[in-house]
C-alpha cells in the first residue's frame, strides 16, 4: 500500500525567505566546518605537546628495567653468580615497590603537576639504573632493583591518566598504542644497543655488561631537563593553552562523557569508586597481557640462546618482533577508535598469543619457534593498549579514573611478578611449565573479556529500549 502523506498546513515561503534560510544554513555549515577544522588542529597541537616526550620516557623506563636480561647473557650471570633462582628473584623484587608506588601516583601528580613529578621520577630511576653498572655483589643488584621499582612505579599510571585527561574516549587507543609501542620499539632495539655497549669490555676498567646499565641510565637523567621545560601539564595547568582553547578542551570532554576538569577526588568518592565491581574486572584484564609481555622481554634472549644462537644474535633477534608489534598495535588502535570497539581486539590478540606460546613450546623447528615468538610478542603488546583504552573508555569521571588507572597498572605489576617467576631457570631451554601457566592465563583473560562485554551489551540494550540511565549520564553507552 502506498504511504499516505498529510498535506502541510505551513504557509509557503516566499523566494526571499527561502534565500535567507539557505544563506543561514550555509553559514551554520561553514561555522561547523571551521569548528571541526580548529578542533583537529588543537588535537594535533596536544599530540605534539604530549606524545613525543611520553613515548621517549616510556622507552627509557622499559630499557632501564629490562636491560638486566641483556646484561645477564653478556656476562653478569657469571660475575654475580646468578645460579638457581637468583635471576628470577632479582627480577621479581622490582615489582613489590613498583606496585606500592603506583597506587598514590595519580593523587601526587594532580597536586604537584606533571613536569615536577615526572622529572623527579626519571632523575631518581636513571640514577639507580646507572648505579646497577657498578655492582659487584648479588645483594647489591637486588637492593638496587628494589629501589628502581619504587621510582618507576608511578610513571605508567601518571602517563595513562594524563592521556585520558586530554582526549575523547575514541581518540585514546591510538594514542595509547603509539605511546606504548613507541616505547616498546625503542626498547626493542635494546638488544642491539646492549650488544654494542657490551663491546666496550674493559673501557674504564669495567665489564661490558656494566655499560649496559651506565649509559642508558645517564641518558635518562639528562632527559629530565627538557622534560621539566617542555612537557605539558593537565589542561587546566597547561600554560600553552589560550583561554578559548581551554574552553574547547573542556567542552570536548564534557560532551564526550560528561566530564569536568574540576572533578576533585575525596576519600568518600574513592571508597564509592572502589566498590564498583566493574572497576576491578576491567583493571584485572591488564594482568594477563602484561604477564606475557614481561615474560617475552625477560626471557626471549634466553629462549633464542636455547635455539642455538650466540650472544650477539640472541640480542639482535629480539628487535624485529617488536617492530612488527608496533605496526599491528598502531593500526589496531586506529581501527578500534574508528569502530568504537575494544573487546574483539583483546580476544583476537590473546588468541594470537596463545598460538605463539604453543609454537614456542611445541614447534618442531627453529623457524616455527621464531614465528611463535613473533606471534606472542605481537599479541601481548597489541593487547596492552587495547586493555588500557577499554578501562579508560568505560570509567566516567576524572576522579574515578584517578582510582581506576593505578588499580589497573597495579594489576599489570602483579602480572609482571607472574611473568618474572613463571619461566624458571631450571626449566631452560623448553620452559614447559611456564608455557602451560601462560596458556591458562590467556584463556582466563578471554573468558573475563567475554563476560564483561556481555554485561555491557545487556546494559546498553536496556538503555536503548527501556531508557535506563547508565553511570548517571543521559545518553551514555558503554564501549564494547
């Protein structure tokens, strides 16, 4: 049946009135295009102010905490008598202080400012990293690793919180991917850099592995100067923003998720936020890919050595998988932001990691095991920024994220402990028990992701069909 249309009773406009309406509509469209163009230019300025410095800092933090694996195969194991589980202990002691210092990090950075806080942290951990190049006893190594964890722990939650405080929900993952993978790629060259530094054997009367700690630590300390001078603070403290630009930033965040920059945290708010079970579930997801990431960072050189490669090749072959992971992570971040979806990417990357672990443990050729290393490195390192964005997208309110982000990175630190312990020296070169444990963790991660995604989907449907208000905001929908 043809659709019936009611005749309009609105008086017919004159030609002059229609022309005026057309001109007004065109003016509105032009203003909208200008506004969109100005907003894009502002976002690019924010990118330039934040991302290069944060990427470089993250790379140095990874190098300073993980170059112990390169030093081990370059002679430190023999000099410090790293027999039995001594190496694993030296790895794991880092994470206790690291975990403790993560929790208050975002409270401190909000009060003292980004430049002061991060400059203090990098001078401190850079100095400790340098000191590790002068140790002569195992106990000294363990003590310095403890202190290193204390100063590095506050860095990641501060960076993640800073990024989420500047960008809209569906702008975050590609930035987090760029931040995380830029650091991973630069630190991925750590194998090559470490091999080059190890050739300084005898310089200044020091062993080659000493220089693997000393030179990167010195570079970290030096970088504190430009960080203090040029790194941007939170929007309301950013001196380079004009009043009109600050207003645009505030409006962007308010329209995106009802967020205000003056959302100050209180003890009562913190307790209420910690009672939200969704915060704990989303935070727990970071445990699993971080455990795998640390496992690969600490033990890939040893796995390669077990495949018959010499020290030089074991160091150099660590780099290419991280380059591949960077390409995949940044591409996934862009696509994920465009389709406004996170969970399918998390599940896919965890499945890829699972395949990689199986190939490493049960592959019948060196080529198969090498491909497995690629899959595991790509899967873990692509999942991490996706998990970070998944939490940031589904936590409403700046003060609530001050609680949720450190909780999430603390779960990552616990994953680091697991990753450091699960591959034991007595299981070398196959590391079968560690592989079994890793695969179980990957399956658990997939199940948790599917559970929380199903819950969010049900809540979004209730909001669409029954008008349910989510997180106290009209029109808000969870990111799946």
